[in-house]
């Protein structure tokens, strides 16, 4: 089952050096989840060959512009392109008010349902669940209310050993029960032990998305042991005072967090406009946590 994330924007604050403000597209089993929607997100979707209309769920971490200024444009384009299916947006409550005002003054009546779910920052909460995954908030420490998101794959059904089933002419109507782990008694007297005809499904994976935040141990429990941790790394550690003032993290701190929480892989992003080249940020993070990669726009990372 596909579980991967494509980086659409990796810049903090402003677009610079061909880097765009934050946005990511998560693909779980060919369902698309947009995570943050900085200015330029539509162009990035087009550039990297994604259809915006495939997005049914949007997760906005907080209301600094570099994380949502692209949303009104995206919603408007979907409307103009004739979308009729609903879209669901998880975001701080005030975003609904902001969008309503924009639609009101442009006299736009969106022709598809836009459903809002307000995120809260008092405690982590499960905010979404479908057949493929569930999503929990991560309470981050930023200048304004901010949540990250933890995407947890659901455990899949057992995998059939089809060659063996076919070779022994087991009726296909037994397959669904075998996938669910049942042993079966066939009408012809044969007994099928599940373990002989199926294998366990892949281990469910977790993707944690930590956008803007200060280094703060209070959210570490939420991100414990994830397969891929995306963590902001706005500055090099020589700028740690600036990071503290602006409630951001350094590359070194992001790596320490990955190490402390037992992440398998770290992706760093939300790079400050002061860095034209990103190699020093990568090297700093790798000095603490070897399995680190830069969040490069257009790259897709398997979780
Ligand atoms: Zn930001
Ligand atoms: Zn911010």
C-alpha cells in the first residue's frame, strides 16, 4: 500500500531561491491529504503532476500566512473547475471566518461543500479516521496556537498466498474470511489453517508532521517511535537565540528530537530565507542523527 509524502513547499515565511512556503501532499493508498497550503501550492501541484481535485482532506497547522495563504486560491480554483464533491478542512477555528470573509467580498458562493473541523491546542486528539488511516493532533509550542499532525496507517488484512490457494483449488469465496484470519472447514471435509494460506500484512507506519515549534519536550510523547518524522529546522544552531525568540527549531535540535523520540527517519524543512544553500543544515542534523534528509520540493519520500 502506498504511503508517501511529496514536498510542495519547504520555505519559512517567504518564497525565496525557488523555494515555496510550506505545503506537503500525503498519498495513502491513492487518497490525497494536503498538509498546510502556503502561497504557490496550486502551481506546485501542477508542476509536479498532481490533480488538485483529488485532494479531499486539508490539514492546516496554524494561521501564519506561510502555512495557509494558498488555500483561498486553491478552493476558488476547485470551484471554478466545477468541483462538486466535498472537501474537509482541519484547521484553527478562525480560518473558517477568514475564508468566509474572502468569499463574501468576492460574492463567491462555493458550489461544493466545505466542511470545517476546528483543531484545539489544549490536548492531543484524534480528529480523523477512515479505512486507511487515522490522524491525531500534536500540540506544538509556537507564537500562536499550532498543531502538528500524526498520520497512522491502519493495520491491513492478511495477505493471501494465492499460488497455494489456486494450486489446491480453494474456492475464491473463502478468500475474504482467510484475509480476516479465520481457519476454515470446507464442505469437502478439508480443514484450512489460516497460517498455511496467508502471511501477515505489512506493519502499519506513522508519519509525524511538526511544523513551526520551539524545542519543547511536551510533544515528544505524541511523536514517539514514528517511521518518518518531518520536523521544522528553520535555523542553524548558531542562531538558537533567534530560534527561541521566534519559537522555531534549529537543525541540531530537530536531530536531537528525532534521536530522543526514536524516529527511524528525519526530514527537515521550513528553511529560513537566510540560507541559499541547505547543505550546512543537513550536515548539522546528520552530526546528531545520521538518517536525515532535506525536504526538497518535488521529491517524494516513502514513509
Ligand atoms: Zn512557518
Ligand atoms: Zn509559524
